[in-house]
């Protein structure tokens, strides 16, 4: 179970999917997830929708390794152009936030759009800030890849601007797209700070 979750770190999973792929009952998987979280090996993140509302019956969630180096220990070293580097970049960035006690972190998914990290204000339960995690520089020149952030911002205008988009190498601020301000920062630098 841990190997499956570790391999899918940074990706969305469901109890149904885990149950079907492993042949283990959902209640048993719930207990395993609780054990792995209690052992500080993984962290589950709940999903919200584009209106920043939680689901009453959460079917999907993201799982992150608490220490991204466990991935390399289990599966070998990643190359910069590996198919899983995007999810691991998200895992690395999230692992830096996981110990912050002053933020409640979620991810937003609706239709075919997603925001990787959403921080909800503890008092108002409204989004305070968001981060779109990328391991490529294309959104800097192809602004259409930022439309998910624009859509989320239009529904939640209280989000702090500029919206942070991590990249592979680009650092620039401010960038305007559809009347929303963005700033770009390399993923490695953001994880470091």
C-alpha cells in the first residue's frame, strides 16, 4: 500500500481506485491511510471545488510523501524530464508547507481544472492564497495555461495577488493575464524559501 501511495505522491487518488487496484476492502485502506499518516510517512489533502467548498462525502484526495527523498529510495533517481517529475515537484513544495501550523492547505478540482495548493483562511474559510505548481516554463509564454487560476480567482476575488506560479527556470513579476496578476518563481527556489 505504501509503495502504491509513494509512487502516486502528488496525484489524486480515491478509496475506490485504491481498493480496486490492490484488492483490499475500503475500510482496511482507510485504516492503512490513518496508520501511514500517524507514522508521518504520508499526508492526505482534501479536495475543494471552484467555490472553495468542501465535499460532504470526499471521494478523492491527494497523497503526499512527507519526505520526497523516499521516492528516490523506493524507485530510483528521477531525471529532469521524467514523466513523474511534475508530481514530485508538487510533493517537494508541499512538503515544505506541511509543518506550517498557521495554514490550512487544500487543492481545488472542478471539471477539468485544478489548483495545486489552496490556503483557506481559518476564520472565514475563504481562499487566502493559491500556488500553481509547474515543472515547466511554458505557462510563462502560453498564458492560456493560467486560465484555471483566472477562473478560480473570479469566483474567489479575495485571493492575495499576485498568484504564484512555479516554473522550471523563470523568475518574473508581475505578469498580467485576463486582469489577474501573476508572478513566476523557479520551483527549486520556492521550495528552498
